[in-house]
C-alpha cells in the first residue's frame, strides 16, 4: 500500500471514529495529557481496530506498519485532534520489557497495556533526586520472596489515574550510586502505597507524590537483575526521549497559531499574519521545527534497523521542547490579554457554557504554563547537554 493510500485510510478511520467528545478532549489538551476518560475511550477504539501500538513488533501486538506509515498515523491523529495516549506504558515500559523483561513478564503485562487494563505511571524522581537521579533513596529490602519498599516518588504524572507504577529503588548502598539501583513493577493498590495530588500553576492535577510505607512487592516483579536497574532505566529513557515525535506536536501548535494569526489583530489593527516582525519570528521557529523533523526521522530509522537512539534522543529532547516553548510564546504574543483568563471549567470536553474571549485562545496560557516544565521533566535540558558533550563531542 502506498503512503498516499494509507494516509487516506487513516483519515477515513479518524473521521468515522473520533466522536465529538473525544475530539474535543484532543482540542483542549494543554499538556501531554488529555481528559482521562476521553483518552481511555479513544484507547479502546484503537485497540478494537488493532492500531493501539504501531511502534510495537507484530509478535507483541503491533501493526506491522512501515516507519513512514507509523509517522503518518501519528501525524494524522495529532492534526485531527485525537487525544494523546499516556506514554508510560505503550511508548516506554512496553518496548523496554521486550528487551529486558522475563517471558512471564512479557506475557502478563504487554497484553494488559494493549487493552488498557493497566495504566502505568513512572516512579523515578524523588524530593531529593531529580536531575541527579542516582541519588535516590527509596529502598527495597528483600523479605523472603518479596521486597519491602519504603520512601516516596514525586512528579509522578497522572498517578491518580493509574493502577501500576514502575519504580527505581535502592537495593544496595555499596559502590557507585548507580550500581545499587533496581527496577521494579508495583501495583498501585498495594497496602501501604498512597497518592498525594499536586495542584499545578494552571489549577489542574497532573503530578502527584507517591508514598511507600512497607509496600510488599513480589521479587518476580524485578526487571533485570538486582542492582542492575540503572541500565534498564537508561534503556527506557531512550524510548521516552527518542520515541516522542516533537515535530508532530509542533505541527498542531502551528495549526493553532495559524488560526489565531488569521483572526486576531495587533495594536495597529493588522491581522497578526500580516505583521512582518511576527511573521519573521514565526518563520524562524518553523525552520528549526522542520530541521528537527529530519533528525527525528533519523532516530526512528535507528529503531527500525534494530538499534537505539543513543545520544540523539537527548538532542531531539532539547530541541523539541525548546521549539515548543518558542511556539507557546508566539501564541501568547498573539492572544495578549485574552490568554490570561483562567477558565478551568471550559477545558472540560463536556463544558457547554459561554467562554471569555476568543475560543482560539482558550488553551493558550495553560499550554504556556505547562510547557515551561518540558525542558525539565524527562531529563532537564542541562543534563541532556551534558550527555551530548560526553557521548557525542567526547568532552
């Protein structure tokens, strides 16, 4: 099947399957997450179609699509305002388990990720261990056939909606800090595990702190060997950083900006699209986004060939998030005072009341606020530059 024919097939499916509430949830996204109920409804639609995990190998439930077909699918979903699916399971943990998990772990967890029965969150950062993740202190102590986990994780995205969490825990204090870390899978309904929501600057809850008080976890839930979790974690982070298509997100941002610039006027009464200074700034960012797109496709090509993204994933993470922030700033410039009104109720897909100001600016400020964190989470930009300096430039 040619890419053109495939694109038309995807568009036809999206037109038929994206119900108004699901599409509205995608339109109102202000971060990497959409309304949870609408997202899981969309998850079930894709699972029934057999399109839930395009990047997975066919033997584990993937589609068997080519690299270009997978890219087309993600692009069309984004531009059609389909809600983004949570990445922790399908994009990150799933591919990592295929490489490092036992056969029993693969057979149990992978089908449940596909169906949506399990929704995963990531337990990496701690109050005293963020960018310096190797300093984590949450402990897992052997107790018979189990581990007892004590400590806490913070900035745990969407933990309030998840039934599973994968964690880095300290199983040894000997040697280098990285050498005493293990990777383990935990049920969120385990006795002694509690979730404390964190209200963000935009008034919503996307982050949580998770507390472990003698949480008992079977030793069979360990992924990889004890004290070898750092290597497992690095593999997963490459899927996180290299598996995300930032430029597809940028295309959605550009579509929003085009709509805003074609309807809003500057202080001289011109449409923003006709403002030469703004047009020059917009073109500058758009060129960088195009250059990044080619780099991202190289990363996808590495995965296709059976390799990994390596340090290129750090490059795409830096550029993807910083370009996204520049687009946010342009959107703020267009919308001006209209962007500053907090309208949390109106961001619900089921909201039916009136809004304040132009609808094209409804999500602008919340997107700006949320995206300020994009250069921190998943590995801060400073840490990513250190990785590039060491692993690419050999400094």
